[in-house]
């Protein structure tokens, strides 16, 4: 079967050099390299992809996450008051 592929220049040179060194056609070297690459990949697991999860610690008990913007504003107000107190 005939097909067209784009190869990186350095890869093309390596394949041509290998074909010349072994005295075989280029397509034979290319086909062998592809076969070996696919064989090395091994069988693929079928099934659902699983994304790992990690514990991030316990949530703060005194912060209502439903009102996160209000909590952030209150913390910012406290910090502003603290900075103003330092300036006196």
C-alpha cells in the first residue's frame, strides 16, 4: 500500500543511513521501525480513564463555602483595619 508521511529531517537521514548500511530498501527499514515501535507499546488497557485524586486537608469549619465572596471580603476588611492600625 502506498501512503505519504512527513518525517523530521534528522529521522529521515537516520532511516536512509540505516537502509544504506544494511543494504535494504528504505521502505523495509521504515516498516520495521514502525513494527518495532508498535510492538514495544504493548497491549493497551481498555476501560475508563481514571484521574488521580489527592486529599487537600480538612476544610475550615468556621468558613461557609457557600458564601466565599463574603468571607473573602471580611478577611480583606480585617487586613485593611490591621494595616491602618499600624500606621497610627
